[in-house]
């Protein structure tokens, strides 16, 4: 390719313009061309600060729609690059992180996380933002609400722009001190934690009170969550003994967060910390996480789940049942086959749907404000759906064998391009109705070929759309339309070879709409070859 012979500076300029013109999602797909393009796209993102440009209007509720969730693999490294490059008088959200990393690097504390350079500390701190969400939480958070305070992308954008909503600001704390304090907790630098608290005593109360606010630090977030996810026993002992009036609440909350992070050693430490004089009460009504197993809500770690089972016998079966179903979701998302196997063996329903034996059990859940219950009914077969989405073939197979939907699994795997999962399911089940459509939505030619060769309908089952009165059927596009929207010529040809047609009502119209609406001139030329030009003109 002559394009690859261009000087690197010119090559990056061309890629920059391509990404801006195509948009973020389509621009990132250029990485799939070859290794040179993959490196060039990333270099262009960094050199020209393209995330800053492409996300400029993301938080504007009246602006153009944002690009959706930024991949986790890109967010942390890009933030670190921006922090390292930011001038000291620039964006405070970024500059404060670099200052904090520099001070921690120079601070003399034998117990801190030891890293060789300031840049390494910057990368560690910037990676912290993505640790506050489990796979299912990230997947389930709606990016339609672009002004949500807790959306990962919203926080990412605010950090880049140095903007923070007024209700997140704490005027009593100087921004850098809070960043330094949070960074000290993240790196287990106890002497620096104590130094910050000596200067600003309010910091200790901020941590112990467990208030759900991001305050001044968009990148590191809440200090009590950082402590639960990263602090060692020495740091936690300090917090548990320094605070007095609110330490019991702090202990309960960080126990749950530590379990969420799979830190069974910390869970053991917290449960047995001064247990003789101050035992941990699991059943006090003022605590949200009631019950001896309720605190493991959200974890996928098998050792943590087993440890919880050794504690006081659970008197409230509805909560235990609910918690373990949610653990199944998390384990399926994280690829924890050991945890999924254990839960299935202990009669947790593979479908992810709770079936209550008595009405009182359902009422009990509602009384304790476990609001996700409604979503769990809505998301039947969610464990197999999230496992297929992440390409965990062995977990998908296990869940399907125990009652989860093979159709849901196949369609989800096809949409996300996990051919090995689709192939495994096709060996025992026919193609699901929506699998080919989802493969086309994702633009995955290889997966589509598997399905077509196994008998999938190339038109996506839309032959009766013209006479159907069902809204879902009327709203669905054809596989051809989705293939065109992805500019996937190979997939279009494959569908046509297996019987896809433009003759059905509305198919040609929606294909032309995709090409003209998105400026896909090359696909319009392809349509001209396959259809009557008069028909194309009318469409």
C-alpha cells in the first residue's frame, strides 16, 4: 500500500482527519486494517489529543449524541498520557495527579507501593478510575444520560476538561491536598495519609463517613472506596482506630467493597478485627447490607463467597438467594468458571431469575430496598448473556446445560464477534432467529458465515415484515442494512450469495438511507451494481 510509505508525521495527520471525519467508533475500527494502522491510530489519538476533541460536547445535554462508552483498554493509558503531558498551570484535575505522583515517589515510606518512576505512579493512579465498576455495572449503566455523575465516560470527560459539577465540589478542601490524600491511600503510604490529615482533619471524616460523592477528584474518586479496594491492613487499622463515632458504618461499607473487589484477605481481617471487644453486627437494621452473606453482594470471587458461608448462619433466605444470583452474574461476566460452577452446584438458577417459594420472600426483598430485583426479572438469562458478550465459552456451555437460553447466548456472542462461542453452540443447537442479525450489527463476517452455513436465514427472518403489525418486527432492519452501515463489503457479498435480497418491502429503502445518511459513497456504488438503477433512484 502506497499509503504506508508516507512519512510518519503525514501518516498520522491523515489518520487524524480520518478519525475526526468518521467519528470515534468508526475511526477506532481502522486499527483492524493491520499492525501499522493499529499503531498509527493510537499515536494519532495521543499526539492530537483526539479524545478531547471528539468528546468536547459529550456532557452537553443539548449537544450531539456522544460516542458511547470509551473502551477500558484506552481510557487509563490516555489519561496517563494527558497527565504526564499537562503543564503545571493547566487542567487542575490532571496537573494535581502528576504533582501527587511526584510527591509520593519522593516520600520516604517503607510500606508504600514501590515503583521506579513518577510516570509509573501516574499510570497506576490513572488506572484506578476503572476499578470502581464491575463488568456488569459498566455494561448496565445507560450512556443515554450523559450528565450522570457516576458514568465512567462522564468522569473521564470531566477529568479531561477539568470540569466538575458544583454539587461535587467541597469548598473546604483544597483540590491538590485531596488528590494527594487519595493517591496516598491508593499506594498505601500511611505516613503521608497521616500528614494530610494533620493539615486537613476534615479528610478523615470524609473517609470514615462513607459519603457517595466524587468531591474534587474525578480520577481517583471516593477515598473510602479506594481504601476498600487497595488499602493494606496497616492503613485500614489506622482508619478503624482513628475514627470513633462512625467507624462501625465505615467497617461495614468497606467490607462490602472489599468483597466486591475479591479481597478475601481483607474481608477476613475486617470480620475479625477486634472481634472480642467490637464484633461485627450483620443484622442491625440501619445497615443496607444486612445478613451474614449480604455483604458479598457484587463479588465474583469464590474464596470470598465461601468465607461468607462460614459466618453466622443466614436467617433471611430471600437476601441470600438474591445475593448469590447477583454473584452468578458477576462471575459470568468476569470469566470465573470456578465461581459459576460452585454456584450452579449450590442450586443458584442458571437463568439468573429468582423464583420465590413464598410471597413473603418477595415482599422482604422489596422492604429492604433491593431495587435491582425488577431488573433481574427483566434480564432473564442475563448470566449467559454477559458470559457470551465477554467470550467465555466454557461458562456459556455450563449455563446452557443447566437451563440458560442457548438462543440468547448465540445471538449475544454473534453480536460481539465471539466465533468460538457461536461455533460451540452450533454443534448442539440450530442458529437462533436473531443470531445472523446480530452478527451483521457487529459487522462480523466470519461469524455470519458460520451461521449461514448452518442454515440461518440470510434475510434475518424479515420476509413477513411488510404484512406484520408487530412493532418489533416493523422496527428491525435487515442484515444487509447493518452490513452496509459497517461498510463491510465482504459481509454484503456473503449475504447476497446466501439468498439475501433487496426485493422485500423496505429493504432497499433502508439500505439507501444508511449509505446516504452516513456518507458511504462506496456502498452506494455497490448497491448500484446489485439493483436496478431506477429502483435505486426511487429509493
